C-alpha cells in the first residue's frame, strides 16, 4: 500500500508539471500570435489595422495619409520628403508592444523640427543666389587693361517663414499642401565703380633669366599665357592647364632639362622659372597654394626651398582663389631675348590680408647630403693608369622654408611651410686604365707612368694628372649621373612625408654643354612612375 501510494504521488506531480508547461506554452503561443497580427480592433486616425502585421499596418497607415507636399519658388518646385514615416514607426512599436492596448490612436506629429529644418536648408541651397560684387572679369590685350563687370543683387530664401509653414501644414494633417517660398533681395558689398578703385597689386615677385635665347623664348611664351588670366572665387589655378603642352609646334624651343637625372634638350626648358616666380607672388598675396614641387637640384634664380617645378603631364603648380572676388595675373618680361631679362609676375585683386599684414618666406639650409658616386669615363688620351677630375662633385642639401607673417612690421607667426631636399652632382672623372695612350694624332703608344705629367683640360689649360686611380669602376657618359638610365623616374623623398623632389634641369648658357643648377619645387606624386621632363632654373 505504501509503494502504491508513492507511485500515485509521483504520477500526480508529473501531471501537474505537464499541465503547467502546457499553460505556459499556450501563453507564449498567444503572445507570438499577438506580435504577428492584431486580433483586436485598432484604428489609427480612422484606418483599421486589425488582423495586420506591423509592416502591413505601416503600409496601410501611410497610404491613408497620401503625402505629396511640395514647395515652389520662382517657377521651380521642390518635393518635400515624407517626414511622417519615423512617427508611424514609433506609434506601431507602441501598439504592437501589447501594453495597455487602446482601440484608437492619433499620429503625434510633434518633435519633427530637425527633419523639417533639413528640408528647408536643402531648398535654400537650391534657390539662394549670392550677391555678385563688381569685379575684374576680363583682360583687353589691345588696350592692356582689365574689363570690369557690374554688381548684381542676390536672393536669400526666408527659411524661418518656410519652416513655420511646413510645421503648420503637418499639424493640420495637410500632407498634400502646396506651399510658396519667399525670397529676400540682398545687395552686393562692392559696386563696379568701387571695385575699380579697390583692385591693386596684392602680390609681386621678380627673377632674372639667363642670356640663353631659346630658354628666354620659352619663358616669354609661358608668361604670355599668364598675362590677364582671371581666377574666380573658389576656382583652382593649374599652371600646366593654363600653359598647355610646351611643344615645338607652339613655338617652344629645346633647352636644358633633366630626364631621369640626365641632361637633355627638351622643348619648353626654362618655364619652371615662370612657375617659381608665380609661386612667390601667390604666397605673398595670401593665396592658398595647393600643389608645389621642389626640383632635384638647387635653383639659382630663387632661394632654394622657394621654387616650384613643373612638367606637363606630371608635377604641377596649383593654387585656389580663397578670396571673395576674382583675382587676375600680370606677367611682364623686360629685356632682349638674347640677353639677361627681368621677369615680374603680379597678382591683382582686392586685398585678402588684413591691413598692415604681410606674408613672406624664410628658407634655411639644415643639412648637406653627400654627392652621388663619381661618374667615370674611359679616356685613352690620358697617360696609362691615370685619372683626371673634369668636374668636381657638389653636395646635395636639405632646406626648411617657413611662412613668416608680420603685422605692422612685427612678426606674429613664423611656422614651417614645407621641407625641400636637393640632390648633389656627381664628380666627372676621366681615366685610362690601360697600358696604352692615344696621342692627338691618333697614334697608340705604350708609356710608363710619369707622376709629374700634365694633360690638357677641356678648356685648353693644363693640370696635374692624378695617380690615385681606383682599381675598378663603371664607364658612364659625362652627362649621365650615376644610378640613372632607367626608363622610369623614382623621385627622391624629402624630409616631409608629403613632399618629393622632382628631376629638373638647369638650362645651359649659350655655347655651354655642362648642366647648371636646377630649379626646385615641392608636391607629392607617390603614385607617379612615368619618367617626366622638367626644365631648370639657370644660372
């Protein structure tokens, strides 16, 4: 009997547990059903959503509102985005939560200020028209004078009134409202007559050219492309785009340029002097430079670190007109093409800098860099096993350039503008590693070494012959720097992460055949792999 009673008790407990589990399952099933679809009659602003899922209810409610609100201005129409979607989602979350379910609901359209203001701003961006000041608009080369355009009134949309109108339409459930925006006229700050009085030279710089006629011809052609150039507010100026290709069919002459470190005669050699002169004038005017590159070798017509190298299809010199009015460029070249000439470039505009404030650059050499390995040239006219230095090596250098800002003559800022790195020049050494010597008559002789012997230099003078000839070395052309000769250029990195040096050539003087110091410029092109040709600065 005791055993039977125990078994009965166990069965009773089991039955109760199963019943409780069934009740819980039924409740859960009921909850799942209520989340999937409403089994109660519920309306939202008169739209019944009974028996619908949340997504079905959302579609039905939005269909009942028929949103098509639009705003018009001066013949143009803007379709206002449906702003009540988020509010419908909030309401449905409340209904389908199952807490204190009501039979009817009304959509709450309050708290939509941010959404409405964003729409109004989009319309203002579309319809606002800034007032246009009187300003320079062109250049008449026949009269050598600028042309000025008249001022124009602008329009500003009344955002405050438009915002209030949209809010009222939503509050009234008038989601198909056709609204009208209103604009207020805005007068310009500068008239045409005032502009003529206000425009002046705001930045200017001059450099002196070499006496190389071909190089000066190239400088003249590039300068003519700048003369009278107008740059509108916010517009970016590109030196390469402005001058276009520097080709022979446009009148450009071959002049000294570096291609992958090798001095070549390239049409357009010398135009880097124009871009470098312009660069200085732009900085002094307070205009924002967006691209500048340093040459591979130190320039001579500007302070190292204050140059701007260019190569069509490669490095460029760019700036953006960060003023409120148009600016213009003037380029003047004085002197004879066959002699040294003075190049002056000016920026004309309404002053950008505060009265009494001036911009300038200060550059300083901070390190010297060892020159590349010597270039050896086999020369059998030298005595056997001797060598002669034809050209001394020159060190490279690193420069820092600061932008110095003064107010009424007192320095108020002196901060780093950029870094520049310039390569050195290899020594050029002729040597005879054989036991033979070729005489001036073309005869070959075998001679013993005479340490006191002298041989003619390239200009006809004599100098002692060095007996310290290295035991080995490669043979290269005098104009081919060591390590060059590849079809692709690999710009040397400067100390600044955003800069690189670019191979450029110093134009040779008339009658000369040796490279001169080249122009510098700073601008990043880490992705550039093609060989580029850049002209150089000259002596």
